[in-house]
């Protein structure tokens, strides 16, 4: 029998730190919610745009150069970001990318949802009716609590927080805008 334990250290500070599964024989396995490369790169692109916000729009070439991401991959990532209302494009000689809303209104949840689709650890948490046991399953309740804690943790991190962290790191002596996200 699998027991699900939520370790929500620091919830008073709004940070969810770890989830794990413990198996019947007492062996603990870490259960990590994976974020895809598309979501990680989307965050790097938005961070780059936010760091230069207020100036001229950032071109895909400028972002590619500063982030070491191919222009083709950036172009593919920008499409869902634009659809989600996170990025706006400007055409013309002085065109490029800019944030479509203020950085303080963009969260990690928004970015992950734009890149991955509706947020949910399991299909039954996202699409009603997909499981015949839905509404009658204690495991669903446990997974919903884990899902909600994870979503709340992502919603608690704003793009402005990440921008501030990057500026603090750069001011401490890092050479140039190297982002490790």
C-alpha cells in the first residue's frame, strides 16, 4: 500500500518544498514534478525581456545571443506565450518582443500553463469525467491536495521576484546576464 505524505515546510512563507512517496517496505522515493525544457526556456525568455523592459523591444536575435538558445526554438516558444497574453510582438524595423502585461502580474504558474496546457498532476484532476471513480476516490482527494499545493507554490513566484534575484546575483559580481533556471 502506498502512503502519500505531503511535506510542506515553510507553507507560512508560501513555499512548498518537497513531496515524496513512501512504499510499504519503508523505502522512500522522491517524487518530483518535472518542468519541461519548453517551460524552463519560456521563463528564461520572459526574464530576458523583463530585464530590458522599458527600453526598445527585444529581438529574437538579441534573446538568442544572450540566452544561448536557437532563434528557431525561441520562435516556437513565443507562439504559446503570445496566445497566453504573456508576450506581445511588435513588427517593423524597431520591432521585437515585449511583455504583454506587467511583470508583477506574471507568475510561474502562468508560464507553465502557457507551455504545458491546463495544470494537473493527473488527468482526473484536469478533465472531469475521465475516471469512473471520480468523486468517490480517496486517492483523488490526496492527489488534489498535492496538486493544489504545487500550483499555489508556482502562483507564489512572480516574474518580478525572479528579475530581482537576477539583478542581485549580477550585482554580486557575476559576469553578464547568465541565467540558471
